[in-house]
C-alpha cells in the first residue's frame, strides 16, 4: 500500500494536469477567437499580454495567500477560480472586453500556479527526491490532451463558447476532488516572532539570476503555446484543425521531456541537461523561421517543446530549495520568469506587425541560446540557513 505522501504526490500531479488542461484548451482555440473578433497580429498580441499582466499582479501576493489559508484550501480555491475563468474569453464581443477578461484569466492562473508549485515543493521535500519535472510533465499532459481535444472540436466545427463551458465544468469537478486530497502547509495566522511569507518578493543575487534563466525559458514556451497555431494558419495557410495540431506536437515533446526529466537530471546533472535543452530549443526556433512547409514547422515546434521542457521546473525547484520557504522562492522566481509571459505576446506580435510572424521566432532562438549559456546557474542549490537565504537573496516588502 502506498504511503500518504506518495498518494499526495499523485494528487498534486492531478492538480498540475488540470491547470495545464485549462491553458491548453484556451490556446487550441485561439484561431477561432482571433477570427471571431477579427483581430490582427498586433491586436492579438496586445490582448494576450493581459494574461501576463494578471499573472504578474497576482503571483507576488499569492505566497501570503497560501500561508494564510493553507496548502489544500488555497489550492482548491485558486484552482476552482482558474477552471471557471476558462469560460470567459470566448464570450468576448470586442478586443477591449477580450483583453479585460484575459486579465482576470491571468490573475486566476497566477494564483493557482503559485499554490500548486509551493505544494509540489513541499511534497518533494517530504519524499526526499526530485519530482518537480514530473509534476510539470503532468501539467504538460493536460496541455497535450487539451490541444488534441481542441483540434477535434475545431474539426467538428464546435463553437468555442460551448467547448470552453463544457470543459470548464468537467475540470472544476476533477480539480476539486484532487485538491481535496492534499495536505499542508497548514493555514497560519500572524503571531509575534513568527516568520511570515512576505507580501511581495523582489529576488536578487543567485535567485534573481535563476529567475532570469526561467524568463528565457518561459518566453519560448509562451510563444509556442500562443502563436504556433496562428503561425500555421496565417503564415503557412493550414486549416484550423491542422493549426491546432501544431500546439499539440509542441506539447507532446514538452510533456515527454518533463516526464523523463527527473531521471535525466540524475544521470547528467541539471546544468548539462539545461545546456542541451537550450541548444535544442534554439535549433527548433530557427527551423520555424525557415520553414515553408507544415511538416518542417511542426518539427521546429517539437524541438522548442523539448528545449524548454525541464528548464522552468528546475528553476522553480532551485529557487524553492534556496529560499526560506517554498512559497517565497517560487513567488520570487515566478515574478521574474512570468514577466516573459507579458513580454512574449507583445514582442512576437510587434515583430510580426513590423516584419513578419516568421522572423519573430528569431527572438525565441536568441533566448533559448541564452538558456544554454546560463545553464550552470541551475547546476547546484546553495545550502544555507533560512535567515541567510532571506536576507541575501530577497528584498522583502511586508
């Protein structure tokens, strides 16, 4: 019979999968939304940037929220809000409403992401072995399944509003059942002398550098998630179903990389693994730039998926173990890393408007190359006391 912590590992993996399924569902039907609202590349990029604005607003505050309500309750609350928010974007009637709803979408995503990653690091500590890559692999499984489902819904010409509403209801039930099986960290209240998670984290030193590596990995991930289907549709002239398939193959290789990532890291070390991944991702982005066939473009998106697969999980794990608490580490690095989510839609859309969507993926190639160059930052986790971590790697604004 499995131990309680092993059962909790599977529960938190299910939470990650539900979170990824929401995002994958949304990304797979972006062509429908863009066509429905008649959005150009620049308008779509600006609207999508509101997701990251919401994430960046909510994530630094989510650490204190997790401490206040506890791991299980905070995860249940934030995951429920994230699933519910899926139904909103497809209801938009114009670009202003779309951008506003995406702001809410991003805020719910950021808080849920923060809660589940902090929970994952707690479980990793209790198990005494690396599981974060696998947990993010579960998230990618959710994206992958949702992307394939989105392709099928698109091929059947199902209205995205119906697709999103039905999917949101099902995920809400599954997410709440999984989150209810989680434990700790327990809810706390402020007491004199008690160490509190800060209201806001501004990382510096090694943690800031880890966050910048995460930024360079999140940018290609967001670019491929949100622009692969658009690239296939508008640059190569693929039909909507084939365009959605590009998101699927990207998610497929990212999923495979993350599910096997913990084992690969134990063999080769984090630094060498991340260096190879960065080079693979850069190669994939260059293939997208030169692609003139659907097959070559899909191969490029597959390589990008493999390239970014383990970088973000290893960044979160390194920060969570380096900081005074997982909530502090995740919140600090996520604040920097997820800034790429704000930059990617607007940068990709801006470059596309100024030149072409094809050349915008040169930015992805450059940032993936920087991941390879800075891979050594994730090779070791400094072992220090909680007080040292708090004072040297973070400015805390309470």
